[in-house]
C-alpha cells in the first residue's frame, strides 16, 4: 500500500503529480492563505502522513512551525525557510566566480529613505519593489523615488537578461543540480500580470562554467541555511553570461514537474538524499524532450465552465472543478506542449490558451430578433448627381422703376 503524502500549497497539483510518480498516495490540500483553516484540514488527515510544502508556504513560517510540531516535513525545516527567505540571504554569501549578486535594500529608517531617494535620482540603475512575502512574482512593481517601500517590502536591483530557474536536491550539506528551465514571466497571452510567473520551458542546457557556478551557489546556500529536499533558485542570465540570483524557493518548485516529465524521472521526491548514481543512469538512458508548461490566469471573475474535453488530457493539466469560480488575475489551470524548440512550444501554448479562454468567455455575437432595431443600410459609394435649384438674383434697376 502506498504511503499517504499530504501536499499543502496554493497549487498542490504539480507536486501531487510528482508524488504519484514517486510511489506516494498524494492528498492535495489547497492553501488559500488562512492558516487556521489549513490546520483544521490537516487534522482531518491520517496522523502518520508527512507533509510536503508547495507554493506560498515559504511565506508562512509560523504555520510551518505548527505543522512541524506534530508531523514530519519533507524538505526544509521552518528555521531554514525563515533564514533563506530573508531579503539579504543572497547578498550575505561570499563572492562566487560567474555569479553576480544584485544590490538589495530594505528597511524604512529615515537614513535609508534618504539614501534610496538619492539612489533613484542620481543612479542609472533601475530597481524593483518586491514584497517580502512574494509568490509567483505577484506584487512586484517598478520602483520610483516617490514610492514608499514600507516594512513589508524591499528593493532589488533590476537585471536585464534571460529569466531562468534551477531545481536542486540537497541533504543539508551537499546539493545536486537537477535541471534548469526558462521562465515565462508576465505573458499577456496567459493572462498574467507584469512580473508574474506563468510557466516554464525546458530543460535548458547551460555551459560547464555556468553549471559549476550554480552548484557552488547551491552548496553555499545549503550549508549556510541547512536546506534539504527539493528547492529552487530563480536567477537572470545577463548579456555578459553572468548568473544573477533573484530569490530562493525552499519548497517544491512547480518546474520540478516539467523536468520530471521531460527526463522521464520519478525519483526527485524519494527520500531526502541526493539522487543516486543508479537513478542518474536510469535518467540518462532516456533522451530528454523539450517541454513547455503555461499557467493560465483568469481574465476576470467568472464561473468556471466544464473544461474537460476542451483539449487533450495530456495538454490541459490540473483542470478546476466546474463548480469552482475563477478569480481575476489568479491561476486556474496548466497547459503542456512539446516541440522542437522554444518558440514553437510557446506558439502552441498560446494557441491552446486562446481555445481555453474562448470556452470561458465566448465572443459575443448579436442575434437579430423582431425587437432588435436594424441599422439603416450604409450609403452607396460613388458619385451621385444632385439637382441644384437656381435662385434668381434681384434686379436693382427694376426696384428703382417701381
């Protein structure tokens, strides 16, 4: 009998797919931001079942403390999550060749506010205002000197380049790079707001120097913060080839599901130790295929129609229940496509997204009825002759004679 595994997160679907491939009996528990409701939901589940934390749980360390008091957590401990999610966790690391650490500024003291004002007026650098409790890029915006940062946010230097994400597996001392994907961010075709994560394409093949730099970064983070299990690092590869880490996600990254499907691997959630050589050989026996996944966001508040049959079962994943209600700017389903290159995959995902959105909100067509007023026909094109009446002009001589 398979061991039950509780998966708690905003979107537990991808982690549940990974857990099922790893031999677990997944029990997904959606987290809507209410810690008390989440604890009540966990109390109704088997007491011996461990918990795998998914998206947005890294922003609730107190909830993780309460869960870890009675249950086993698969992955990082609450203290490790609290430590590595600090805005200055990356900037405190020693220099690593090939890694460019972005400038980060936080706090709301008067001196720091004056420094930020001078920074915005005289510096050529651009900065983003990020919430401390950020998930999927929500709440990120451009910063201007007149914009307050607040205690719940911080500034991070903006880096131009290719957004990437790396998945690692750690045991508290060492870390192994599982794979890298390209992130899809703020794509209007998927209804995503600016800076919002809306999918991934991968695996991406990096050079030897970049892979070595990533491994050094992951080991440094693992040893300093005691990271365990599967975790992710989001970074930007700038136009000089340097890797600029943006944030660390000490929980199950959603791109893990894409990497497992592309490499036909099912061993990432088996235990907390790094992947053994035997499982690595098993993965190398299958040539990885290039896959892409897109996270669809609702364009407006609307009831969710029955999306079953809208697309093939392997193209539309984690379909919501027809009784659910879609919330504007919130994700509700995943798309998946394979192709020879990145551009072809993105085009397929965009075409499938149009089909889904058309099912949710079909285009309105005017139906003429007896009560519908008909518009007059348009004027005919061409030159039309118009009869002009000539008005006789008065004769001044005749008026004098009278």
